[in-house]
C-alpha cells in the first residue's frame, strides 16, 4: 500500500474507532458488535506495528475507552486501568505465552489463573480505613466518572470492610477493580415489568447496567437489579498477596463478591487452553453474560516486571469467545406460515458471520415484537445466536439511523402463500391464515403429524410430504392411510422396497397411543402435555369431541383459551371429515381413562421454584414429583412462591427468595414435605 493510502487508512480507522468508543462508553449506544470493533482495532494495531512512525499519542491503540462524560465529576485513577490484548484460539494463547517467555524465562515455569471475562461496566472502588468513599467508572483508563452515589445503591457492594470482623484488616487506602452487571433472570424480570407497565424494554444486560449506573438520579439506579464482582487490586498502601489466586481469596475474605466458583488455576499453558475452550460451552450455564475468559499470570511480581505494551499488560490476555452478537443490515421482513396457520415474521439480512456460521436470516418472533422494538426495514440491527439456537433480532441500532426516513412495518393483510385474508384475534399475539386448505399449512401439518415426537412414521420426511402434496396424493393428514402403492411406485426413485417400507411404517403408526394422535392432530395450544392429559381423561376422540369448554377447564392446566381451542377444532367440518377417515382406516387408538381424583393432594395450592443442581433429581424429575403431589412449578420467584427448592449453584433465585422471605428446601426436605403437609 502506498504511503499516502496507508496514512489515509490509518486516519480513517482512528476516526471510526473514536466514534465507536464514544458511542460505547459515553452514550451507551454501540452501533457495532465487539467483534467488528476488535477487527478494526486489530487492523490499526497491525499497521502501527509495521510502521512505528505512524503512531501518535492520541491513537486509539494508545488509550482505553473514551473521554468521561461532562455530566459527572472527574476522578483520577491511582494507576492506569488497562485494557487487554485478545486471543481467539489455543494457538493465540500459546503464542502469547511464548512471546512473554522470550522477555522473561520465569514464564516457562509459571502457573496461571483463568477467570470469566464479565460483560458489564468496569468500576474502581476506593476504601479509606475500610470505608467505601468513592467509586468511578473506567472512563479513558486514566480518568473516570464519579458514580459513588449510584454504586451505594448496590446491595452487593460492601460499604465497610472487612464485612466479617474476623477477616484480614484492610490497608488505609485500598483501590479495587470490579465489574457491574445484571444477571440474566433479573434482566428478563425487569423487561417483563417494563412491558406490563407499557414502558420500553431493554435490549442487552450490559447496556442496561451501564445506563443504570450512569443515571443522574440515583433512585433510578436503585430500581435496577445491578450486581457486581471484584477481581483485581489496583492500588494499596500495604503489601498485597503475591499471587492472583491469593488476591482473589484475600478480597473474598474482606467481604467483596468474587466469582470464586468459576475461577480455575492452571499449572501450564495446555491446561489454560483446555480451560478457555471449555468456557465456550460453560458460558451457557451461567446466569450472567461473559464474552470470554481472562488469563493471568498467577505470579503478580512477574506480571508487573513484564510491563505493558501500548495499553495492554503483557502478563494478562483475554480469550474472546466466537461472536454471538453482531450487527448487520435488515434488508427485508418475510413471513412464514405455520401448521396451525400462525404467521411468523423473519428477518432477511445482509449476510454476516456469527461464531463461524454465515447468517442470512433471523427470527423476529412475532408482529408485536417488531412493533415493540420498532424494527424497520433498512435498519442496522443487532443479531444474537447462542449455541445452536436459531439467530434472532435483538432490536435496531437506533443510533445508526442518522436521520433515515424508514417506514414502520405493518403486518400483512393477506396470507403470503394462498392470498386469503388473515385474522388477528384480540388479546392474542399471533396472526392467522384461516384458510384450512392453505398449501403451506397442509405441508407443515403433515410434517408435524408424521414426526418422531408424534406418530413417528419413519421414511416420511418433509421432502416426501411436499412431493405427495404436490402430486395430489394427500389433501389432509388422514390421506396418509389411503395412499395408493401403485401411484407411489410410478414416481422416480421409489422402488419396491422403499414403497413397502414406507407403507409398513404408516401401518405401524396405528399402534400409537391416543395421546400421540391428539398431539399429532396439531390442535392449537395443545402440545404433548395437554394431549396426554386429554388421553388420561377420555377414552377416544369421539368422547373428546362431545366435551364442553366448561368441562375441559376443570382439567388442571387447561385455561379458557386451550378449552375453547379444543372445542372449536372438533366443531370444524374439515376436521370432522378427517376424524371420520381416520376411524375408517383403523387409526383410532383408545385409552383407559384414569379416575378423576377427588380431594386435595398434599401440594394443592402450593407454588414451587426449582433452582440449582439437585443431588438425584433432574429438573424434570423434581417437576414431576411436585406436580404429582398437586403442586405447581414456575420459573421465577415472587411473593406468591410457596417454596424454593435449592440445589448446588442456586444463583440469583436463591438471593431473591431470601430477600422476599420465601422458605427454601433442599431435595431431601422436598421428598419429606408431602408427609409433613398431610400431618
């Protein structure tokens, strides 16, 4: 690249990175993902490494963050609050170890500490004679913002140390570094409350935490479920422990919250690589967000002797996870038609890579979600993909609109497949195509009818279903039992053995249970659990077809919507025709209804929440035990919760139970509870 072009690119990168820094640290409105930012920063670092003459003091590589906001008093940190260089795989980690070993041979015999890289807002806490006197944001690494009054609202932050009088005595002046964040359950609950009040919901826990901590009104901060972990000593009047491992224990003894249960000590770099790679899967089990792992030399003297390069300490490095959140352009909003006629919107995206996968489409959940998040075609949108879950649109990056005139999206008035009018039932989220003959509905209904989770008709996958519908062999699900062997045999690729195996599998499906057939019929709001409940209560489909909505509502778990949906399904002429054909074909399973239990069960009227890992019960086992005794299991703790069943690594639900005074049980006490309640 020519010198002029190189200088132009450097200037362009610096300008772009400064804008992103300001959006991220000051406005709390990032318009690109961390991965996109890192790519730009690494490109600039590479150019400056090859051309040291282009390095300037104000380059983003020579500083961390952005200028502190004018809304807050400035705070000079006692030492630079440094950033970290990045590693993206095991080779990068080994290259880092080899690089610093060439500077100091002691690294070859050193051990390491691997910690979670918390995705929150960095803070520096100052204690004088054990009393919390000031807290500041990281700011630009040299100067931060004074958010002391807001930090005081965090119940997890100790206002005086040591919390335990028997703990070590603190120095006259102690500065520690931590991260403020919001746990995932608390974030979901916050958004639920916001939605109930008709208020705007939030997009990510990190941005919500940052915005809450930097409020001018501390009562707003106090209303947000902020928490914190502490992981470093920045400065101390007294000698600090010699190792990072001992430092974490020292801070824990003082009373600081430390993520001790997820920190690992490693004797060598191979152990470090294994620990970091394990974190990629482990992150899904945490109740807070992490965007990587931090690897630190355990020997703090050695780490200090290695010094820094740019703004990054040589003795530590961040292992960044494959990206789960990126930004891209929303090109179009498409609509799928499901087996029950529900219209589901999806985003057509400018292709973008997330965690090694190229993503071109993402779900938009439903039309209310589009309206609530104000998502518009042409927006820059934030996309998330966790594990193997279908990518979804978190929301628009409003700061990237920059005055664009983008029209609000309107749900379709006709089905995109058959062109018939769509229906929106008041009080429901879903929009429906009410045309029972809609080709897309028929294919999806058939796909569900033959699936492994319902009738398990082996050899009849989606491609065959689509082909048989296109050929006119099937016009409803009952037609599966009337397929003509000779007509199938005429199709290309269908030999004797293939056709015989398919027809045999269809015949075998007649031995499936009544619950499986009810589930296969695809009645709206009736899944596997409700289908089995009906099968336990009634002998066959004839009996169910004659039941009133009032009688159905008497079944545990059947509200008015499910009851009405069942009644309406059996009243439709097309469905009556299907049932008649199924019965004639011999696809008519019967069950022995269970007697209706009269009188109260031990847990009748009690509400349970299960959290953590139980010794012998799986989460499903615990739920079945509670429900078999008449109890109800919910996912969140509230004043209506009767008991919280607590296992290992219980997390925030246990904290919430303690705050609300909700009784807790371990597994053994849960098993004994029916007898004590009866007594």
